[in-house]
C-alpha cells in the first residue's frame, strides 16, 4: 500500500486519504479533459484539505460561474436562487408588519404602548389556550364515543326470562298466599 506525507500536518498516511473528486475546472488545470469527473491526488490529507463552499452558501455570481463551469446544474442553481428570493420576501413581509404596528401605535405614550402590547400578548395567549382546549375536547369526544359499526344492525334478542302467568292484580288488591 502506498503512503504519502501531508504537507500541512506532516503525517504519513495511506495515499487513498489524499484523493478527492475534482471539479471540472480543477481537472482542466491538472491537464485532464474535464469532460468526466476525475479523481485527483492532493498534497494535503483529507482532514487538512480546505472544504468546498456548498452551493447554498455561494453568491449569485459564484453560482453563475459554477453553472458555466459545469460544477452545479442550472436547475439546482435556479432552485437555490428561488429559495433565497422566498426567504427575502418573508423577511420583508415580517419587517413591514412590525413597522406598521409601530407606526399605528406611535401616538401612544411608552406606558400606554407597554400596556397595549401586554394586552395583545394576553389576548394571543388566551386564543391559543382556547384553541388547545377545543382540540382536547374534540379529541376526548372522539375517544369517549364508541366507533360506529358498519353494516346491518344486530337482530333484537328475545328475552329468555319466563313470564309469570298468575292472576292479574287490580289496584288496591293484593294476592297473598
């Protein structure tokens, strides 16, 4: 088995720890065709080699460069950019909500504003608590009612207790033996 020495940590390690999959640009720089993914040996071991920046962390220009180089697919780049746009819109929306609330209550004094915000918070908590109680009641109602039986209802059973064939009593009379 071949061994190599890392130039950073100075350890002698097996050569398979120095191999990595090169990007198309790196493969072309090393003199390979770059049409297919190539395995290249580095001077640094796997632990010392600087990590690549993931596509989600790349800037818009870096993403465009990677797409033209062929390291990132255009579909993946478009997905990442769409995700960022959605996050940006959500941030703007949240900011506008807070700003609107502040402008709406700017005329209030600080103590009134605190009181108003506290009331809003209490109302929100009560609404959540009510919603939770309704869910719990609905859940317990589901548990307490027996499941509906499907199909034909069972036949009515005939009582098996013997009927007494004695004399009928008239109101006020008692039959004693």
